[in-house]
C-alpha cells in the first residue's frame, strides 16, 4: 500500500508575477551556477513552505485539511514582501540559496497555528526555528571547496531588490512527486482565510 502515500506539505502560494520577477532577477546567477552544482527550483514551483508533512495517507491528509480549514477560517489575510537573496546555513557554506520574505507577525503566527494543528494530529514538530524564505536552489552535497567558493562569490555578486508584495488569503496543501527533472507539485487543497 506504500504507493498510496502522498509526500505532502502545507504552503503559502506566491503569485505568478512574483515568481516571474524572481526568475528574471536571478537568471544570470542560475546561468553562472548550472546543474549539478546547484539544483534550481522551477519558477512555478516557488512557494513558502509552512510545514513539511512527509508521506501521508490520503485519509489522514483529508483529516488534516479539515482541521486546517477550521483554523484558516479564523484568520485574516495579510501581505508579504518578497526580495533579497541569501544562503543557508551561511553564505560561507552555502547549501540552500534563497529569496527573502518580509512579513508581519501574522506569518509566524500562521506557521505556529499550522504546526499546532499538525502536532495535535501526531505530526512531529519542526525542530528548526521558522525563517520565512523561498528556496531557489540547493547546492549539491559533495561540492568541492572550490565550487562552494564559486557559489558564494556568485551569490554575493547578485543583488535582488524588492520584487513585489503578495496578498496571502489561504493556506494550500500540495503533494510532491520526485522525478528525474526535479519535484512536481500538485495542488490538493485550498483552505481560505475568513473573508
């Protein structure tokens, strides 16, 4: 029955116009650091993950969606600003290249309520503190020191200014299928905030 499990996550969607602006402002960086050095995320896949769930049965996912729907209906929409570029864990040891997100307190509050609903349903809590970002690319695991220096130099040389504001009015649950070309995300549920 393993095949029925859905590798899924809860996220906030990023509007297509901002996805396109990210692609434009990082096109040279992506050219400078081609695969397999960095695995870049396709622009249409850029999203803000609030909770990675892992492999979940469709029935459990539906239960979680129902619980999150109740929670979402109590929340008000808000805006987040997208812009800036950086790397985790540090620019010196870049593993993940990200585009920044600035948001009001409503965003961490939203993430905490998603985390609380998930915890009540038995999902393990996220160990790391929440730091809102859009993952743009992942640096290969066995990258040499020279290549890491190359990644760092390219990231430091790339300036990404403010790219726009996104209105957040719903939570979304996606499933992720890993394919040779990268992850393919399928939208499963939309859980709207109060209107």
